[in-house]
């Protein structure tokens, strides 16, 4: 993943901004779309607040879709290879597969639903 500066994010058009940050919240580029309207960001904390506010101000239905769209730990999306690069790296760094068998992972996912 390429490093993008805050100044560069502030200068991007909306499409480029969403491409750069669209996977920050798994499979929810709408969060970056809404946050883009708050530019320019003075610092990373302001960017984080804008993305958080985008989620907090969304409808309950959209929030639920966001939660349901997040992949299970070592779940079907991981096995199918459909995670974003960030989630793949996150799950790999946690050594989740080392601790959970497929049966345990699917059981955990069922209890969380």
C-alpha cells in the first residue's frame, strides 16, 4: 500500500480520495465519501473524527450493513480470498489461523450473529 500524505488527501478530488481511503472501513467506501466533504483536515485526528462521524450519523440500516459486511475472523471471506488487502494483513498479523480451526471459526461466527 502506498503512503499518502494528509496534504495529498486534502488536495484529491472526491473520487481519488475514496479510492485512497475507501477500504479503511471494510467494504464501506461510503464512509470515505461522506468524510471527504469535511476537508481540509488539519491533522489525522480530524480525518479520523470525520470518518467516525460519517458512521455515527448514518442510518441504523446502514450501520447494520456495515457490521454485517465486516469479515468473520478466519471466516468464509478469508478462505475465499475476498478480504481487502488491509484485512488480510490484519488477520495474518494476528495469527488467527494458528488458533482457530475452520470449525471453531464458523462456530464463533454463528455465535456473534
